[in-house]
C-alpha cells in the first residue's frame, strides 16, 4: 500500500514539477518572440558583436538599412566594416569605457556601402559573466544626419542675423553721411563757374560718393533694412528689362543665353531689388568664367515645391510647400569646392582678387527678406548653378493676384 502510495505520490510530484516547467518554457518562448519582434522593428539600428575580433553576430534591418547593406551582407563582418576609417582609432577606447561603466554613449562617424560617411549617435553595452568577463557587446545606433543639418542651418541663421544687425546699422549711418556729402558736393558744383578747375574735383567726389552709396545699398539689402516698395513683379519681364545693362556688365568673351517663361506668376517684391538680384547673379557667373570663353544661362519658371524639394539642401532660406517663381543662373566657370560653397554668401568673402564680397551677400539678404531660398550646385571643373525660389503672390478668385504682407 505504501509502495503504491509512494509511486502515486512520486507521480504526483513529477506532474506538479512538469507543469511549472511547461509554463516557464511557454512564457520564455513568448518572451523571446516579443524581443525578436522588437529587435526586427525598432527604429534604431542594433548590432550584436563578439569580444574576440569584434565580429558582427547579428544586426537588425534598421542597422543594415542605414548603412546600405542587407542583414546577410553584414553577418560575420568585423564591426569596423561599418565605421569610417577616421573614427576607428577611438573604437577600442570607447568599448573599454562601455565595459567599465556598463554602457557608453558617444557620437561617431559611420560608413555606408557606397563609401559615403554619416554622423551617428551610438550606445555601446557589454554583457558579462559572473567573473566580469565580456561575453558579447551590442550597440544601439541612430543616424543623426538630419539633426546635424538642422543644427548647422540654425547656426548659419544666427550668424546671418547677427551680421545683418551689425551691417545694417553701420550701412544706415554711413548712408546718412554720404547723403550729406553728395548733397553739399552738388551744391558746391553748381556754384562754381564753368571754367573753374574745382568742378572736375567736385564731380570726382560725387562719383566716388555715389559708388560708396551703392555699396551701402548692397549692405542694406543683405541686412533686409532698406526702404523698398513691394508690388507684383514678373521675373521674366525684369530679366528682359535688364538685358541691355547685363550685356554691358559682362565681358565680351561671355555669351548670355535666356530661357524665360512667358506664363510665370508674379512675386511680391521691390523692382529695384529684383533687378539687383538678377544683375548680381549674372555678373558673379561671368566673373567666375574669367578670361575664358563661356556662357551664362538665365532661366525662369513657376515651380510647385513638395516634400522632396523642401528636403533638399538649400544654402539660404527655408521653404514651405507652395508655388514659387524660379530664377536659375548657370555658368560654365571652373566651379567651386565644398568649402567655398559653404562660405559663398558670407559678407566680404570673395575668391576674386579685386572683389568686395558683397554681391552674393546682397542676393542672400534679398531672398531672405522675401521668404525665399537659394540653392547652389557646383563642382570643380563643372560650373555653378544658382537657383532662387521666391513665393508667388497669392491668387484671389477671378485670377487676380493678392499682394501678401512681407
């Protein structure tokens, strides 16, 4: 009897033990499935790698995608395979910090399959055994390229605003002085007899003062503090009206080609500022060509911006979805390197021996004052293209154009 009871008791005990083990196994499987789902679908890139050799054991689709690979292509590769060469020397030190502190977060530069690099924020974590030995490591990686671009654009905006305040204040005061100089010089000139030799000197004073006044107008245009009259302006008409002046402003070795849309929608702007914008861009292109024979193309169109256009890299301004009038000036010059392109709109920056560095700075100020944008595309040996987008006047019922308040 006791034996049967013992067997029965033993069987009961075994059943009681088997049931919890079954539940644990089931829960563990559910737990692993949840983690697998999280690993596969998390937005951050995740890489798991071993200690010896730092070979990649697993990556999730996000990590593979931001580096331009498939998951299979990265399996078994060394971790350095996805890290830019200039960032690899710091890898060992950062992993050591992660081992000592449990994890370590820092910014790095990673490498895509196509050879391009991009900034990332990465968090390394180490898994250790009871003896403190590292069993494996993993890293959570986020592409911060967009964030870096926004930070750079914010810094550029702050720099432009601070320079604009300084330049605008100086130009305004200087312009007032020039007004007095020119006015008195004209009065003195009228008072001199026709045969007086002082007339030539006074005329030279007036010419020099007017050139200085033109410089102050460009600085005021950059700062957005000039006194201007806004009205509907047709970019194509303004290019046509400026053609004679443009032909006189560019050297004989440069040919001017026009491709102007007849149906372009008007923008709301000051006509003199738009003419200054056109002339500065064309003259800049012709001067970049130098003494070689070349061509400057001027093209106007009406464009509708979408998320793709807005997401592209504009050197000046920020766009919103909408309709814009486009002014494109393209030249056959020697082109610019990346460093020059990033500084091309800075006041007083110039690559020309006799340049003042105010023409494109004025273009920047004019475009910003009308909530537009400029995109510059240039490569060494391939010429340069400046594309200006200005918001068109808002349409009213009946096809009329409303003049927005700027």
